[in-house]
C-alpha cells in the first residue's frame, strides 16, 4: 500500500489546532460545505463539498482512533481506491507552535491509482492552507461552537 505524507508547522498551541480539526461546528468554516458526525471512535462521519455545476460530492467514513491532542485516524467507507485512511498526528513544538503531520494512505500499488494518490496529497495540502487561513482570521473561533 502507498501513502502521502506532509508536515506543516502552525503558530498555534496544540489545543487550538486540535479544536479546529475536531470541533464539528468549526470544520464547515475551512474543510467542507457540510459536515456530519462528531469525532468519537467508531462513529461515522460525512463531508460534503458543493461543486457548483458538477453537483455535490460527499465522502463517508468512520473515526478509527482518537487520542486527544495527539492523533486522529479516519477510514473512508466509499473511496474508489478502497480502504483509504487519513491519519493526523499532532506534535507540540513549544508554547505556541505545533507540527501537524498528514498521512493519507492505503492506496493500492498500481499506476491506475496514481491520480488518486496525487489528488489526495494536493487536496490535503490545500485543505491545510485553508485551515491556516481560518486560524489566522479567527483568533476566537469558540463563537462557532454551539453551546449545549
């Protein structure tokens, strides 16, 4: 199986980055147009992107592993390339610096899946740039979270 791996540094404390990636109500501000399913091991999720004339694209998966502030692993249930996973690893680099490692793997060893592998890397690299932009523009994103 093949994977992509990218590392990003954030000028953010690890707790803030973790929240931006795991708080349901915040994900719709940088990840997808519609997000369903709260992060809980074994729980299902879906992300929908509205692509205009192309229609909507929805991806479904399951949360496989959650170690708060350290690791988040999701597995797709409906990916054309098979059992694809996304692993997000969080590492504190000091008081206000965090390294996020994005691993997207499980791609079959076949040239037929190169487009999916390349697209996954490009897509997640782009999403992380959206996340960085969101964090820089929203110093207090707690306002997005619903109060229970």
